[in-house]
């Protein structure tokens, strides 16, 4: 297997459409800590590769350069308004230089094992591999990293976002430290106190309803009236929306204020708005414009001070165009596939901090929160979600049901591993090299092994190290 041909753009030139200020933001490669055997409290921290530096880099317990001059990477608690360097890994089982990381021309990374223990990429055993964003690199029984990206410059103030502990749920109920999670927080903080109507869209199960409730809570409005739009029959839409006077349209019909009357000075939340036929959607236009409506059987008009919030898992442009235009604010709720580095933090929240009882409390004898193992986190990071957070919760319950011992393991339906990594093949067979050739390469490179193994056409520094030991080269 050979490496892909490099192309002109590098990862630094790419822009994530979900990043705050994406039109101007440049991204930098980052390795997010998604699992740690001895330091689980550091999950969510990232090691960012310095922009404009070609590397190579190392990651482990060391804070000084490797013997080949490779720069050490340290972990950081990175947020739009703060950057707290937490330092190198501290687990004594981790080698000083556990991994060697070299950026490639096409935005991929070449990752090699330098320290003790095994190395896996997406659950596959390797000695070195080419990784791309989304791949999970695991130092076996030590830690796991997910290759992602973060803005290289995040000069934003947390306006409207109340302080909260790193990696925990914020006041909106959002868990995550990814760029997508912070974009959502900034959008909520801006939109919530505004007066205009809001459309919330995103995949099914991503958590649109909690976002709606967070908007309402921050709006200062009196009450929240929620209704699933698909449960309103077409023949009853006006009656449900506007209400009716007593005995209209039939004798014995009770007086009803309707949803607009109930939501006066509050918020009317219509879920699954995209499923409402266009003919039904037209009934909302005038009242969204000016709040005026007439109850069935009543001659005079009324005015309701109502803020509409709609939610849909469809493309917003599938709404009737004039209804879509009345939603001045639009908030996109990202699915888990758009922020996989947040999955371990959401897992921790669901196990420990979910409202009422964490999922871990359902485990027999579950008086302590069990920790997931690296295999479970890797499988969850690569799972093709359709129900997103709702589906993640179901998978965790399944893991709780089948796991034994102190660690939660992946249930059988999650055992399928991520894509096999691309393993670079050597351009020279190790067995073809003589002792004299290796010594000559070391002399030519001034004793720098990093240069020597490349001169020899080997696959990695480790391969040179093994040859030197085999041929008794000091």
C-alpha cells in the first residue's frame, strides 16, 4: 500500500462550515484525548499541532524534544475565550516519547509507536499508520486520541455563555468542547433574548427540543406551549391554533382559547414543522407577522404576543418559502458525526450526570460510575448514527447490560471496527540492508536517526532501531 499523492491544499487551508466565523477561520490539526486509563478527568483536552511547523512531533510524558529533535506536544483545555495548558500526560505507564507524529503534505498524519505497549488505529494493530481526521489512535491500555481540527485562532468572548467546568454540561444543557458545540452555544446566547421567531433544525435525536427549551428559558417569556405539528388533523388545525367560542361549531362544544391564547406572552413550539403540509403552513403566516387571529365563531379579532419556535429534521428550505422567511433566526443542531470528539464527554454525562439518574445507576450494584474501555469509545466514535444522542443512550444501555467487570465494553452490535488504516510500506526491504549501509547512513546524517532511516528508505525510526539492535550497531 502506498501513500496518497499529495495535493495543493493542506489541512490548515481547510475551513469547517460549522466553525464560528468559518468564513475567516483557519483550522489546525489537533489530537483530542478521548480516553485515558489513568487520567479520565483529562478527556476533552487537545494537543494542537503548531501552525506552520512541519514537525515531527512527539506525544507522551516528556516536555523536552526527542533525541531526533522532534517537538513535544502538550495537552490544552481549549475554548474560544481561554487556552489553559495542562501539560504532558502524567500516567507513569506512558513512555516519555510514546508516539511520533509527522504531518504529511495532504493533511494526513504519519503516526509511529516509539514507547512501550501496542499501537492501534481504529482498532487495528499497527506499528505505524497514516491517519486522517476521524481516525482514533490508541496507545494500548494507556490512552486514545481522535484526529480532529480546531480553529488556529479563537478570539471570541463568551458573551451570554455562563461559566461552567471544562467538559461538563453548560447552562443550556450542551455537553462538548468541539468547535461545533461552541458554535451552538454562541448561537443560543445571541438568539435567546431576541424577539423574532426561530427555526431549529438538525437530525433526528440530536437534541433539538432541549435547545428549544433553553431558548425559551433565556427569553424571559411567560410560558412554553409545545405541540407536535404532525398530530394536528388538517380539519382541526384552525380550532387547535386559534380556539373557538362555546357551542361552536356544534352545541356542547366547550370554549377553548387555542394554542395562541395559551401561549400569549410566551413561546409556541411546533415540533416536526417540516412534516406539516404546505397548505397547513399557510395558516401560520398572518399570526406570525402581527399576532392577529380570530377564534372560530367569534366576530372580533384578537392579538397574541407569541414567539414561534419551529423544529424540523428536514432541510429548512423544504418549508413553504413564505413560512421559512418568517423565521428570522435559524439554529442548526449538529449531529454526533459532526463532533465525534464530544462523544466521550456525552457518554460521561449520560452515565453520571443525566437528569434524575445517570444510566450507570441502572447497572446491578451500580453505586459507582463505570468507565468505558478504549474499545467502546472507539466503536462509538465510528458508529454511523441515525438517532444521534438518543441512539447513543440506547447503545450505552446495551453496553451496561452486557458488560462484566469494572469497565463498559462494546456490545456485539458495535464490534465492527473503523476503517483499516493505511500502513506505509517501506521502499527498501530491511533484509536487503547490510551493516555497512546502515553505518554509512548514520555517519552521513551525523548520527541523527530521524534522517538516517529516511536515507535508507525504511518505514519508520523504529524499524531502524530494530535493525541496529539486530546488527549490534551502537
